[in-house]
């Protein structure tokens, strides 16, 4: 008699969560990590049936460095054509108080 196949309960686009015993993970660690990297899925490692760790994939970086921070800052004033004399006077006064 053929084994029963459970109906698919997860969407093909949603990564599958798989539970494995810690002994199986130790035996097949590199292969399992490769699977996680490839499928962006998740493995829950169990010890005596209780979850103890989770291995999940991370999204790869886009590789784009130039312009990656674009739009994250804002301009608040002109630092080139600013009157810094007032700041220097305060610093000078603080230095005189310490002597």
C-alpha cells in the first residue's frame, strides 16, 4: 500500500517551515543550510520534540553601494556660509573659565 501524501497546506510563494531533530541537523548541517539559502525557507531544530533553535535564510543585499542612502538625509542649513564666530566666542569663554 502506498504511503498517504498530506495535502499541500502552504502557498508555494511562502517559505516552508521544517522541523528536524538536532541529531539529523548535525548529520546534514551543510546540506540543510544550503537548502535554506536556496529556498529562503526555515528550519526549526528540536531536541526531544521541543524547539531549541531556528535556521532561516537572509535576503541578499542588492549590491548597489552608490546611492544606497539616497533620500535618507535632509538638508537643514548652509554650513559653508554660516557665521561661526558666535560658537568660537563661546568656546573661547569656556576655555578662559577653566584656567
